[in-house]
C-alpha cells in the first residue's frame, strides 16, 4: 500500500480524518474494531452479532484490502481506507491513490464527475495488474 501514496503536502485537508469522528458513537474506532454485541432484527428477533477487527489505520507495508464502491465521503466507515501519513495525521486515501491501488493511471477517473463517483468507479473496478496476471496464465491453456 505504501508505494501508491501521494507525497505529503499534496493532500488537502478534506481528506484528513476529523478528530471528532474517531471516538463518537459509530465512529472510526468502533467501526474498525472487533464487535460482539446483541442486535435486534426488524422482526424483533435478537441475535449475537460478531465481527473481527480491521487494521486501523491501514498498514502501509502490506497489500491493500479490497476497495468497495462506498470508499468516498467523510462519514466514518468500516470499509474505507484510512492511512497515517508522514506527518502522523490519519487520512482517507485520495482518488488518485484509489486509482493507483487498482493499477489505473493517475487521473483515470478525473472526468469532471463528482469525487464520490470517482471512488465508486474504483470500488467497482477490477484490479488491472491482477487481471493481467490471470490472463497470462489463461493464454497458455489449450
């Protein structure tokens, strides 16, 4: 993940995780953390909900998690990528970083569409280098 990051100083404040969103109810820490809690379904049925933790912030020395179509926006989410930059600030990845994670050229989705649509496109895309490697193998199958 670390080799796709935009250089420090080039990332706008709109990508910085707001401190107030860290610990609030349904904030980043809660959403990324492990859970074991009772929940109630729409029909009144109660069940035990469990899920494991997600590394937070995302590890820069390991492969990236799968990107989903809801990657954009300021709202805390279990699935959005959050990294710690070289200044020690937590931030969401930029559209260019999302493009790089999927193997697309910088600016591939920069077609004047809204930023959230750019993330949606990358969450809906296949990872180009992965598809390329698969096709190399298929090429030799008779």
